[in-house]
C-alpha cells in the first residue's frame, strides 16, 4: 500500500516530567502568593474575609464593579513609569560621572531605582488584574504597594536625595500625584468590589431558597 505523508496525523507529545514538575511548582507559587495577598488584604479590608471563606458565584446581569477612573490612571501610569525609570537612570548616571557625589550615595541611588522598578512592575500588574478581574487580593496588594514602598521612595527621590535637580522635583511630584490618586481610587474600588461580591453571595442563596431574606448591596455598605 502507498502511504500519503500529507495525511499523516501527528499526535502531540506528552509533557515531560520536568515540564509537569515546573507546572506544579508554578501552581503552588501562584496559590502561595494569592494566599499571602488575601491575608494581608484582610487586615486592611476585614469585609473581604467573608468573600474568601465562601465559594464564588457569578450571576448574570450584575453591575460591573471595576473602577473606570482607576483603570485610566493605571493606563497612563504604565507609560509614565517607563519614562520615569529611564530618565532617572540617565540622571543618576549623569550625577555619578559629571558631578561630585559621596560614594555611599553613588551606591544607594542605583539600588533604590532598581528596587523601585521591580516593585512598580508588580504593583501595576496587581492593579490591572485586580481591577479588571475584580479580584480583591490583587487590588489590596496594589493598594499596599502604592503606599509602601513606592510613596516612601518617591518622597525620598523628590525631597531627600543628594544633589536634587529641578527635573528631579518635577518628575517625582507628577509620580506622587499618580500615587495619591491611585490610593484613593483603589481603596474605593476595593470596597465596591467587596460589597458587590458579598451581595452576589446572598442573592445566590436567595435564588436557591425563597424563604431566605434578600440583602441589597446598599445595605451592605
């Protein structure tokens, strides 16, 4: 018989032991990070503990709880943070090579900028996922990281760093405005999402049992 190679079916290869081990490790790490965010968020938003202790229910025709204002700030904050990091890296390199700076300051400023960059990537990721997917732990992590360490670092860069240039003040004041607005908006968005998800849980119970009392989102606030 003649074999037609074009019609041969290629079965996908089974994942190797290393790939399965890596997948399990990533899953455990993801659950560990989410559990840590839930416990920390419960300290600032005690109402969120009721959501994590109960199963999640999704009802149709429910109001979207994501904050449009917060999402607009996050969108522009991403672009500004990229420019902020690059410009500050250039300014620090200029100060070290062309201006007199103490040795300890030449060592700490680059480290602080790298630390700010790493935290900023995590902070914006938590803000995006928490707001768009209405996840309280991620949004709570965004709220906490915005206050500390980002606000503390920006205040240091704007006021207390050695050889403070006018461009340093301008860049850091704009970033501080972003952070202050995002703290207020993320706090309000987290409270709204907690209220909405708690109301969905009670509404689901009411749909299953007509004798149970209904609870409105307004009463839960």
